C-alpha cells in the first residue's frame, strides 16, 4: 500500500476520507496523491418549462472549486506533519503530492486509479455525501481496491480485521488485495453466513489457508436466521471492535442488489468502520 489516490471533492465525509488516507499512509509509509474531482459535463437544470430557460454549470467555478479542494488537502497534510513528496527524503515515511489541472469526471478517476495500490473514497449516500457514481467508477473500472471511509473519521485502521467471506471469486481477490493489512493485523476474523455462501471454500478453510501463510486467523460460519448477511457482517464487526472490514463487491449482480438489496448494498449504506472492497 505504498501509493494511495484520494479524489477530493467538497462533501460531508471529506475529513473522514483524509483521516483514513493518513492512517493508511502511516501504516505503510505511503505517498498520498490527491486531485480535485469535478463534473465531466455541463449540467443543465430546467427552470422554465415553457420558455425552455436553463442554468449551465460554470466551468470557471468548477476549476475554482477544484483549487479550493487542493488547498484543503494540502493544508490537512501540512497540519498533520505529512511532508510534500518533493522534500521528503525518506521514502519509508508518509508523504503527499497534489495533482493539479486534471480532466473532469469519474472516468479520469477510474483510469488513473489503475496506477495506485488503493483509492480512498467516502461512503456514499445521504445529503451532501459522496456520489455513488464515483465509488462505482473506481470499483468497476480501476482494477484496484477501494478503501471506503466511514461517516465519522476512524481512530485506527487494520488492527482487527473482519473478512466477510462468501466463497466467491470477488471476495478471494479482495482478500489478496488486503494482504498488506492482514500481515500487520493483530486479529483476523473470517466470517461466513450460511445463507450468503456461493459454491466455494468455507470460512474455516479460508482461515486455515491464511494460517498456513503465517497469519493467525479464526474462521466461523453463522446461521442467518431472520437477519440478512449484510446485517450480520456489520453486527459482528462492531461487536468485535473491528477497524477494517474486507468485502468482495457485488457477488450478486449490481442490478439485483439495487432492487432487492444484498450484503454489498447494505454495507455501503450502513458501515461505521473503514471497508476495503474490490470487484
């Protein structure tokens, strides 16, 4: 986790995003790169259905907003003792850089994120929160994992890790991405839910495989009963004091989860701890 990408936009979770990036960088001696995320196209808002009058998004205002995001990002890093990459002599300590004048749109984020070990975004939803389209662009098109910051800035990251295991390809890939955290974790819990499993190894088998790699992990499979898998994952993570949840995204189709719900959708809507997620 030596390179971290942070798309910066004015939303209610920005402080949590920056704190999550800082905790990750301190854990691995990472370089945090930020850039101003702004809309890709002019947004037309009808204000007079008879006369056809519209408001058009001001490009100069968008650029000014991106510059303000840069000021906020750099000020946060400076105030927390993170040095600019150009002046930090030791590559093992956290450092940062700001990428100015980037193209607009989530498409740029999805492509540029392919260069980084992880992208850090805020948990979407709610008034003034991060956009779901930003998360999904990076999740589906970057080929890299996301670290999703919770609504409140976390105090720790990666000491106690819960792997939300369902036997799937997506979750196996996500566990591989999470290996840097797993190797430094004090405790690893692998949790399966009987009703949420797909054909594949059990949680106990995954825990045994991690143990053979020199990690200490406990595997359990619980009965769902009246609760959904997503509810159980979050309840168990909170009960164990987990500060990182590892979850493969959208084993069920995204459309199905939008209509009927599913573990990924529930976690994206309700997680109170950082989540490492990949598809």
